[in-house]
C-alpha cells in the first residue's frame, strides 16, 4: 500500500511539473505572438538572450533564477540545456 501511495505521489509531481512546463510554453507563445520554437520556455529564452548580450536577458535571467532558487539552482541554464536536449543538439 505504501509503495502504491509513493508511486501516485511521484506521478502527481510529474504531472504538476508537466503542467507548469506547458503553461510556461503557452505564456511564451502568447508573449511572442507565436514566434517560439518547440521546446523553448521563458527560462531557456532568458538564458539564451543573456548569453547573446541582450538587455532583456540581462534583466530576466537573474530575476527568474532568483525566483526559482528555492527549487533549483541555475534554473535558466538548466532550462536551456533541456531545450537543447529536446531539439537534439545536446545529448545526455
């Protein structure tokens, strides 16, 4: 019974993360009027913009990383690495 409850809990966590990812992607799509690539999120775009020296990235990336710090260190960089895995550029 306990193992079943743990499996249900893990499944719920996975679903919550997936819903957060989908919401993030949808918001990015709305903000950019659909000018978005498959797998991109606000966090991955913020990292990419900062690496390109763009002012918006220099503002957004630290703010997003600060907000996400309790959950994950270097969130935007990890989001960008996940994006690269999704598009097949970076392998695990």
